[in-house]
C-alpha cells in the first residue's frame, strides 16, 4: 500500500472539524475582526495619519498578525497533541501516512491563517483603512503569512508538552497574553515598551507593520530594522528548541 501525500477527503474533514470548533472560530477569526472594529474602525481616530497610511490600517495589520499567530499556534498544537494520543500511528496504517497527516495539518493551519488575515483585511477595506500605496497591503499580508509560520513551531512545542486537546486552547490563550505585552493591542511606552521588545510577538508584528510605519512607534521613537529581525530570529530558534524538548519529553512518556 503506497502512501499518498495529500488526501482531499482528509483536508475537507479537517476543515469542517475546525469550522465546528468554537475555539478556532472565536480566537482566529471573530476576535481579531472584533478587535479591529473596536479599536480601528469605530474608535473615532481611525482616519488619523499613521506612517504611510492611517490608524485604521495600523490596527488592521496588528489584528491580522494576531489572528495569523493564533491560527498557526493553536492548530499545530492540536496536531501535535493528536499525534501523541496515537492518531498519527492510526493514520500510518492508511494510504495517507504520517507525512500526509502532517502536511494536511499544516495546510489547514495555513488556510485558517489566510482566512483570518482576509477577514480582518476585508473589514479594514470596508471601514476606511488606507495606505499611501496599494503594494503596502500586499507587503503587509505577505510578511504576516511568512513570519507567522514561526508560531507553528510554538504550537508544535506546546502540543508535544501537553498531551490533550487543551493544548490548542493553551496556545491561543498564551498568544493573547503575548500580544497584550508585545505592543499589539495597546501602544506601550517606557519600561513596558522596553520589556515588550523581548516578547515573542514584538518582532513579528513590528515587521508586519513595517511597510506602513518603517519602524516608527506611536511614542515617536523609531526601531532600527535589526531590532525586530533579531527578535524574530531568536524566538524562532527558541521555538525550535521547544519542539525538540517536547519530542524528548513525549518519548519519555512511552
């Protein structure tokens, strides 16, 4: 029996399963859109200038990045937890195989990340989010989806450490915590901003906003480009180590 890499049936089943999952809908799609509408579209200052666009665009990008990070982390953590529960071994006896299972999960996570981003971007487009050039929309979207993959590593690590379906909820909740302290939801200043620069999402969101802000912060300060880049590189490496540690821990349980 030869293994197949991708099963359309498995992709459909997995997509429908996640659509029925209240955590997936609430944290990856509904919450980012609601946060954008609250702080970007209806706050009264969305039309004010912000870098190469307006405040609504700034908030839109921030919420799209948050939704992408949550989608990647929660869905990959769920995949890792399922594998630890024996689902991966069960699928290994089917034509899909373990590789196909992993690819299916990754495609599902990326798909929901794209849906989360599109939902926020459409809400922004309909409510007055503006950038000085059209390419800035595409650049922000591309950066979000590319760098958002780093949170797939985080989700895998969480899923390998916590052998239950609660891993997905834990990943989502922890990402919300990181966002609050990472200069995503609330503009930070002073000591809190200094601390934020060391948090997991700071570099990711700063680079996602870069086509708009070019490093300019709401406090009037400007980050050099190397600051968010180093943040992303370091945290990606730490997430990779978390995955490796999770693999060792999962093997010790057997």
